[in-house]
């Protein structure tokens, strides 16, 4: 069964937001590492470092979920309920990705002010 255009657009948006989030997490790690090396016991910098590492893990897991959803829809026996489930799960995941992206950009802004 072909993937409906609305679901395809949602998946494309989700993949783009995941790519942006991955870029932000990598950038954040590059900003926090030098500060953390100067102040290794700084709890806030440790939290930021952990946040960005968790962000990269979140992106990887989310990409796998998206791929699994696409494969589920491309199966010949995909039902309308499958399409609805994938749409709802993808929408929820998109919200979580956007939230992580916003949080990451706020932390990057803080780190840039410290430079």
C-alpha cells in the first residue's frame, strides 16, 4: 500500500527536524567540551554535556522508529488502522523532537554567552 501523502509529509518533516536536532546536539557538544575541560566539576556543564549526548541517542532511536513505521506502511497488508497509528505516533514524536530542539537551542545560546 502506498504511503498517504499526509503521512509522507509528516515523515519528511520529522526526518528534517531530527537532522536539525542532531546538528544542534553536535554543535552543543563542541561548545560545552572546552568549558567542561576548564571546569570539570561544574554540575551545569556536566548536565549540558549529558543533555547533548542524550540528544544524539534520542535522534538515533527516533530514526529507527521512523524507519520501522515506514516499513510497516510499505507492507502489503498495512491497514487503515496501521496508517492512523503511524500518523499518531509520528505526530507525537515530532512534538518531542521539536521540544528537544528548542531546549537544545536555548542551551547553545547560554553556552555562546559564556565564550
